[in-house]
C-alpha cells in the first residue's frame, strides 16, 4: 500500500493541527474555569501535584503503596471537581479534551497502527489528487449496466467478459498488478470501467493518477520546453512515474512527434519494467496503433497489456434517445 506521498504529508499535518487545537481549546477552558472559581484553581493545583508525585515514584521502595494512595487522591479530587461544576450547573466535561476521533485522539495512530479515520482521510485525499474528481462518484461497478449491449449477443458476451476482467483487475490489484489496454470507439464504457477500477484501487489505499494523453504530453512538453519550470511542474511529471496506477485516457488524440514518442516510450517502458500498473484507453484499433506509434511502443503495448475490446452502439447516444 502506498498512499500518495504529498497527501500523507498534508494529512499528517492536518491531524497534528486537529490534535493540538483540541488540546488548546480544553486548556483555554480550564484556565477560564480557574479564573472564575478559586475552588477549581485549588483542586487543579492539587491534581498537578499528584501528577508530579507520580514522576518521582520509581525512587521509593514502597512505590506500590504510594501509587495506590496517589490514585485514590486523584480520583477523589476529580470527583470533587466534577461535583463542584455540577453544583454550579456547569457541564462537568466542560474542559475535557474533545477529539473528533476518540480512538486515536486525532493523532491518526493507535499505537503503531494507522487509525481508520486517518485511512479514510487519505483515501479521500487520494480521490481528490487522482484527477478524476466527480467521475469517481458517478461511475462505478454497481452502475455499469450491460443492458446497453444486449442487442448483439457477441457484444454482450464481450462486455460481460470486459466487466469481469476489470473487476478482477481491481480486486487483485495488490497481488497481480499488470496493465489493461482498452480499445474501441468512444462512448462504449472504457472511461466508466477505468473509473470504477480507480475507485476500488483508491479505496484499497493506493495512489491513482488519471490523465488524458493530451494532458500528459502537454505536461512533459512544459517541463522540457517551458523555459522556467517551477518545482511544482516538475513534480507533476514525476507523479506519472510514481503513482501505483496510472490511467492514460484517449491515447491517440495527442500530437505525435519524436518528442512525444520518446516521452511515451520511456514512461511505458519504465512503468512496465517496475511492474507499476497502467490502464491505457484508446479509440484506435490495432492497425491504427501500429501505424501511429513506433514499433517499440506498439510491441510494448501488445506484449504487456491485457487487451479489452469494446464494441456496440454509443451508450451516450442511447441514453440521450432514452433507449
Ligand atoms: Zn482516529
């Protein structure tokens, strides 16, 4: 599992701030109570004293008996404090620390284990940094309907098999990895299935990045020819190499020249060598792919990807017509 590095840094910062804020709020309330009530001030002084006594316990041979006494004194003081606040019609927990997550006290960790709340925050951050935005909410496995393909038996069988392959790819992501090449005309569900896989893989805690082939090439061009390249822009192309799953949509719509061919080859080759998964979608067919790309890119794609073919009537058009 490899959450996006930048997300881990920012989520950890958010948790540290959340924890500090909760403690600071409680301390502020404690000070407020102490200012208002001399009785509370006195109890709190005694409580602090019992805490410092605990520190010194180890030095005494009769530490167990001493510990027991401190514990009893402490409980008594707490009870007294509680009753005092109640007698003034105040909430006895008025100045306790209120964490969003009591389990990890907003630190994100229970012992050495990451708390579920931090895992959820990292997954949400992964959704945001994937570049897929709203699509992830709209397109998933449960709303991928085979009804649109039912007119033609062959199409239906092909799409059923594509759906199964996509599901298995997502479910076994941690173990199997691999690459998918989805080929077929626009509007047949390639993006829908890619998004559905992305959501599942993000939920498993992986770093997913989605980009159109045009956007990908533009980013590398900016880095190479853009003159003054900021660190942030450099960072954006390194993510194409680092993400656990890279989804390249609409391969074939980008301009092809020596530069883009070399960028694409390096990226595909490097990721394939490192066994970092990709999903590549294209409207081109085999022949068009072969004509458009160099032999080495074509053979990389064919040799390393599981190929899913899409065929049938444009779903978007069917939806518009209400078929
Ligand atoms: Zn937690």
